[in-house]
C-alpha cells in the first residue's frame, strides 16, 4: 500500500522539552497548562484585591478603642478606668491590658489628634483668622470630626499626662503653622493667644455647653471670633 507524504516536522525545541512536533500538536499540548496558569493568576489577582476581613484580634482592639474614646470623652482620663472600658466593651479587663499594656497607652491611642490646619502662608493674609475659625468648626462639628480633642480637653484640666499631650498638639501643630505668617521669634506668643481663644470657645460650646454659646450659628462665630484670631495670628491690629 502506498504511503502518503510524511507530515511536516518542526525541529525547534519548545521550552527545552517539546521537539519535533507540528504546530497543531504543540498548541493542543499547551492548551491545558495555559488555561491552568491563567486560572491560577485570576484567582491570585482576585484574592489580592479583595479587602481582607478583620481578624478577631482586630475586632477586639477596635471594640476596646471605641469604648475608651466614648468614656474618656464623657468622663476624662481620671473618670474612666480600665474596668469601665472593659465593661463597656463587654470583655475582661485583662484583655484591655493585653492589647494596650496600660491606661496611659490606651488613652494615647484614643486621643490621637491631627488638626490638619490650613497652610496659612498659602492663603490671603487678610483671611487667616477666618480660615482658622472655619477649620475649628470642621474639627469639632464637621463630618469627619472625632472625639480626640474632646478627650484631651476634658482630661487636661485634671491630669498631667493629658495636659502634656495637649501641649504637644500646640507645640507640634499650632505653633509651626502660625510661625509661617509673621516673625518666627514671636510665634509662641501669637500661637498661644490663638489657642487660648479656640480652647476657650471649645470649652464653653462643647464641654460646658453654655446655652448662649451653643446657640451661636457658624456665621455668628466666624464673624465674631474670626477678627480676633486674625489679630492674634498675624500680630497686627485689624483695620
């Protein structure tokens, strides 16, 4: 019986292990491995881009912090104990110590404050006071407001640890910003006056909740406090 022509043979080596095979055979041979690799890549990609679920440890830590922020804000450092925090979080007090080691560390984590003050030298010099009071209202009443300042302010009047943290906020966040708009040598005095105005307003409006101060609208606060902050911040009389 006559024998037909032999199929075309490719002599190149594919990946060092496949040789002397025609193209359709190579394609068929590689289809399954390629599909497997693609599938694994897709699975890994999806896994890496999916948000990780918080672990039990993460949930416990967050639960403790939430309870601590609430109690410290309401009662101050001295008025809220580790046992109080544990009871509010429905866990054993030993767990609070396990995650935060001490009441001081728990307080420090609960009272983190980032004022994110505006870059005063980048705005109109005549609107600095207004920019500061608007930022103040955002910190205390804005959508992203947190309990950190309330915790520090309520606690600082009776606890030196809390007072020191509040002084750190002044020294590391308020003073450097104020120093950029006038003589740096005078920045401490000017920043101190700015802080006295804003902390006094916060005490009266948010902690003592004096009715006439609570009743002030944002516009009224801006109109009345803004010019004073302007004068304090730049060290000049408002014309």
